[in-house]
């Protein structure tokens, strides 16, 4: 755990514990302007993360989902944080357990470090460029994780539950042995730990949805490639896209 990752992990864990408490007690759900749900857990987790990051890294601006949705977006340069305090709010509301806390540091358009905490399973994933990727479950010892070599009998593909059918149709040119629907940034974690081989995304995502997962996956030996209008790889997925409002193009994430 590097000096960079340690405060990021602390913030993710504290936010996750707050989410757990609200998850157990239940809370009301509101609808944002874009039609997506938001809860008290989103807001309280984000407040914790913003306070912790400001204390540890006072000179690094933070782009956080709920602040951005409210129009409060700081100026960013070569170095900034991306935060999704509760990725998979629908899973939180529907009580599927598939929701995460995401924190990533961006440097020169690329994710340098990322932390993902899964409150329901008490699983922590983190990684940093040049340092590798790790998983810790139930507060146990950290174990290094790596992407797997693609198996000869066919690939295991991941997709969001809401876009699974569309994704399957676009993968007909590949040898897919198994198709696993999953929600939130858990898909990046499954790739990083070697449980699957690819995750194509043809729906809308924002930079805070993907940055932490990409950092962890790349530290584990994988890659995330932006797709052009013809669904061809067009270079690594990059960050700081202020002109598009921090919206991502379609992309595909690969294991090794």
C-alpha cells in the first residue's frame, strides 16, 4: 500500500461503511435530471470522500459525480481525482449487492491509481501504475491479482445487466464460451482478478464510472481501449474530456 493509495483506500472504506449503515436501514430514492437514481447514501459517501481527499491532497482537484451533476465542477489540469461515491445505485436500491465505491487519480489523461470497495462483500481492490494490483477481503491480508491468459476453449465476456442482449449481439465474431451479466465497476475487478476475459461497453458511461476500474485492471496486466464509430479500437480510454462533459466513448476492456 503506497503513500498515494493509503489515503484513497481510507476514504473508500469510510464511505463504504457509511453506505453499509444506510443500506441496512433503508432510505428514500430520488431521480436526477438524467433519469438515474440518487440516494442519501450517494451524498453522504461523497461528502466523506471529498473531505478525506481534501485533507490528504489539498492541491489536487476532485471531480465527483454528485457535485458534477449539480454543476459544481472545479478546473482540472494534468492531475485530478475522479470519484463515484456509489457506482451501481440501482443495485443499491434493488438490494442486489452489486454496488461499489470508486476513487481514481488521473495524471496526464491516464488513470495512475484506483481503489474500488464493494460494501456488500467487504472486498477491496486497488492498484497503481508500476506497483501491481491487489485484493483484500473482509479486512484480511492483501493478495496480488493478475489478469489471466485467454483460455483456448473460448472467452468469458462481461456486460451490464441492462445491455447484455445488445452486447452479446456485437460479440458474434468472437468465440465466447460464457457470458456473465454484472453491474457497476465489479466488471473491471473480475477482469483484474482473472475471472473473465473481456468487457465491452456500448452504452453511456462517465469518466468517474470507469477510471478506478481501469487503473486497477491496467495494474493487473489488462487494458481498456476506446472504440470509434465503427466499434474499432482507437487507442487507450483517456480522461479529462471536459468538452464532452466527462462522458466516455464506447470502449472494450481486456484481460491479458
